[in-house]
C-alpha cells in the first residue's frame, strides 16, 4: 500500500504537467492582439478636397474651389486653393441713354491661402469637430465697362462708365468658423460660415458667406 502511495505521488506531478501544458498553449493561440495604429507620416497629414459656395438674391454667386492642405502641428492646418467664381448683380448699372437698368455678370479667377484650427485636441467629443478659419484670397475679373467721367452708364455709387472692358483685382480677408462631419473612412464634409473683413467697392461678397466642402485624407 505504501509503495502504491509513493508511486502515485511521483506520477501525479507528471500527469498535471502534461494536462496543463496544452491549456497554456491554447491560451497563447487565442489571446487577442492589439490593433495596429497607423504611423503618422507626411502623407497621412495631407488631405485634398474643395469647397462649393453659393449666394442667391440681388447678388448671385457660385464658387468652385479645389484645395490641398496639410496638418502642421497639433490641429493647425495650412491650405492652398484655386478658385473660380461666377457672379451676377441684378440691375447694377443704370443706362442713362436708354433709361434702363443693366445686369452685371463676370467670371472670376484667383487663389487663396488659409489657416484652420480644429478643437480636437481640447474636446474629445463632437465639439472637437468645430474649427476656426482665417483666409486670404486674391481674385480678378473683367468688368464690361471702364471708368469715364463723361460716361452715361452709372453704378449705385454714382460713378460713370462707358462701354469697354477693364480688369479688376481685389483682396479679401475672410474669417469665421465651421464644422467637420466624418462620413466614411477618411472622407469628411466641412460646413463653413465666413465674413469678409475687406468689403470694398470691387468685392462682390455680401456677408455672411456660406461654404460646403468635401475632403479626403490621404
């Protein structure tokens, strides 16, 4: 009986070891792995997209503006864009010869540079999708009339013109805010409301200015 007890005492550790070893191996096989976080590099900081702007009423304006931007540090983005716009003023000029109002329309070309800061580093919620926006824009367009002190075509400011094309250029300083809504993957939609701080005689913006932008992160 004692021999059997001693033999069982010697065999029991071996049996437990052979039983537990497969269990440890299966635990390693089915252990969940941590998700791989993409490394931050130059290309992942880039995104491409553009804005679509519109304005209706006495002044009709349509804008198409492709852009590219890069995240510099924290949540500050720097962007460059090309802009094409079409606008039309209804009954803008008064023809003093034919006694009638004249519409004024033109095609506009230019570029823009902007800074945009998102609140994602401050708020870890939907509020982090809000951003502040500041932009400089240079535009040029052709006006169908040129200034003439003896002209018979009068604008709303009582300046006088005569028929003849002239090129007009102007600068705009736009500031405002917006909201970025993720759609799918790295696709997002930006909604902006802006105000022109340099509202001159030659600017066709009327405040406020609304924009809708779509972008894709690379």
